[in-house]
C-alpha cells in the first residue's frame, strides 16, 4: 500500500491544484481507495501517480469518482423505509409543500425510493426532491432514472419488506436489460453537484437524507456537515443517516432528538 507520507502529499497536491480538500476524510478509508486506484491502473512509482493527477484533469476526476463512490440500492434497509413510510411521511403530509434533500445521492436509487413513498402517500404533487453529489458522473446516471433490470427482483423485495403494497413493476418500464423509471417520479427531482466539504446551505428542507456518507469523514468534518444540515433543516424537520452513523459526537446533538432505534433525528431547536 502507499505510505502515509505519500497520502499526505496527494492530499496537499489535490488541494493546491484543484481546491478539493481531502484533509478531513477518514485516513484509513481514503488510503484504501487511493491504493486501489493506484494498483488498478498499474503505477509502479508514486510520483508517476501524483504527476498524472496533477497534470491530467480527467484523471483527477477519476480519482474523485473512485474515492467518493458509494454502494446503494432501492429501499436499502427496508426497516428504515418502513419508519419513513409509517412515521415520517404522515408528518410531512401536514405541510403545504415538502422539500427533501438527498445529500450524497450517488446513482439515485434512494431518491427514486423516496419519490415512490411520497407518491403512495399522495404527496408527490406537492413535493420537490433535491439530489446532490460531488461526483458528476453518478449524477448523470441518476438523472436518467435507468437501472439494471436484473436488480428489480431485489428492489421489489426491499420495497415489499418496507411495507409497499403496489405492483413494483408499475413504476418502471422494462426494455431489454434495463428498467426505466417513470418520468412522473423524476419530474419532481432536481439534480445538482454539491460538495459537503466546502459548499453552503442552499434551501430549507423538511427532510434531509445523507446515508453512509459521514462514515468516510473524520469527526471534524462530520461536525461541519451536521452544522450544514442544521442550517438547512426547518424546525421539526428530520435528518436521516446511515445505520453506522450518528450525530452524538458532532457538537450539534443538543438540537436534535433521535427517533427510536433508526438513525433518524428530529430538529427541536
């Protein structure tokens, strides 16, 4: 694996040449993903790798994609979506308009999952889902609403386990090996690049979902991102994180109360 001092050089070079700060990312996770790219592309000397990143902007984008890629699926963790369906969405129904932010949306599976929940609750017509990610290429995938047809069996099972009662196949049209989700869902989505590390709040939301992103950040950056979410949430709005994430040590926990065992918090002040 690459050495710690080499990783530090990479962090400094990327910040100096592109303005992107990896400094607060979890060192273990960052090192593992950078080393994977280094090995995958067959570099024999670290300075060659560093020079390629510094001199080739397209390769720098490849680095960003490798480091920031997240695994996702529709209705991932069905018990989480059951709580959204049964406890959170009914509260959103009391609002004149519903704004949801998927921060770190990756290829969009969870955004479409949320849109389906809102549609089944009769709220999609008065909702807007903002989906952001630092990775431009995954956003392009998300915008299309096209996913592998082979995944639909799993996604349908997740949907049913979360309390879904409709025919899941009614939400997409199958064509050869792809599933294209209905534009009725994607018409209520806004996709945009956003950097949780450096960008600021851009709207007020009733629900923010950022699942399995904070685990790649150190405590300082986690605190900064939680503050960003606090700035972006309406009073009594909800924040949903991944199953291994918490706001407990971020300094902002006194403004939130956790709902049951799921990683969902309500903003109370």
